[in-house]
């Protein structure tokens, strides 16, 4: 797919991840005015917040380190506890986050498990909540070509400070060290061969 001319290559590289986020918000069925708790404020969680805001929802960023919570407003979200949300999108990729996501949803709410877990991971769910409170639980993974096209346009729009998600720049020789011991402020890195 063609990358818009004005889009910096390192920002364009976020397109695949943002496309997945667009798919996740679509799978969540976010409606105008929905309160949407996004659990996990890494780069994916922040992108999900922007996608939720763009879909007309009110994103609430849950968890994360203080410096990541401070970024939430730049991506359309307000930090909060997310309790009683219409929709909860789990973006931390831990069993604890999956359990917490179910707890945060209001009766009749929807929970989308976006952060993956290893095969064979069990998720204990309160059967009462699932049945009597009619929760909807669903997973979201990957994207379609239309999501990639939308992501490239969204990135090019400048609606959010996407470049702030790229906190480091390294050469190929620096990748292993960065990933082995990432700095506290690390979100995404541009790798320049």
C-alpha cells in the first residue's frame, strides 16, 4: 500500500499495529458516547485510546506507569480506574489484566481481549457475571487490508502525536541491548540499519 508522502517512515511503521487497534475497536462495537476502559497504556493501549476517541467513545486509560498515564490525554483518553465501563479493551497481555478486564465491565458490557496469552492459559470467569449480567467476551487479533489503509490515513492525518510513541532510535547492533534492558521511558524504537 502506498505510504502518504508527508508521513515519516518511522511513523508509517506504526501502521501495522494501528491497523490491529482499529480492528479491535471495531470488534468491540464502540458506539458514540460509550465509556471505554483501555487496560494497559503501552504504545498499543495509547493507540487504542486514539481509535476509541475517533470512533466517538470516551476512552479511560487504566493502569500503566505514571509517565504513560501522563501521555493518555494526548491520545484522547483520561486516566481513571475504568470501573463500570460500557466496553473494556484489555491491552496488557497478562492473565491478571484479562481477569481485571472482566471485573471492570458494567452489567451488559463488552470485554475485548486484545493482548494475547500463551496457548493453554486458563481464564477464570465469574459465571454469575457472564450469565446473569450478560457480559459479552470476545477476542480481537490482527487486521484486514482495509484496516491498514485506514491506519495509514489516520497516521497521516496528524490527529494525534504518533511520533511521541517512538521514544528511541537504534541501529541494528543496538536492538538486542535495547530489548534486553529497555529504559523506563521506552515505548517504540525506530531501527535504522
